[in-house]
């Protein structure tokens, strides 16, 4: 999956690629690219939404993390689209849009 849009206080960008895995209710992802050296999501499906904790290392080696809730939608051509409402550990909030790539 790749980033379609990001909040001004977000760090991921169009060069960040996510590789998601699902085992029953457990959802994980590794992501990297752009300003992200490496990052990890771990979460679950809860009432049709995804709940995640995330941690990442930026290309300047700063460590950051937080949590997010993702609404799951479909694009017009049937691909998965996640609307991520995130909150950094610092309390700053924002929204990202991440879509399945073909």
C-alpha cells in the first residue's frame, strides 16, 4: 500500500510503502521510504475499523510513535483505502490516506 495524502505534521509521504499482513484479527505492517528509515504497525480489527500502535525511525534516526484508528473504505476500482486518524505520543493529531497499490 502507498500514501495518497498526509497531514502537515505527518512524516510518511508518497515514497513510503506499507507491507500489511493479516492473521485472523491481528494486523501488522512494516513500512519504509521517504523520510521513514523503518516503521512498524501492530493492531487489530475492532468493529469494522483498524486500531494500531505504531513506532518508527526517521531518516535522521529520530524515534517516534503513537496510535491510530483507520476507517476501511474501497476505491472506485475496488482497492482498499485506509483513512488513518493518528495521534503522536506528543498529542499532535492528523489524518493520512493510504491505498492498496496494483
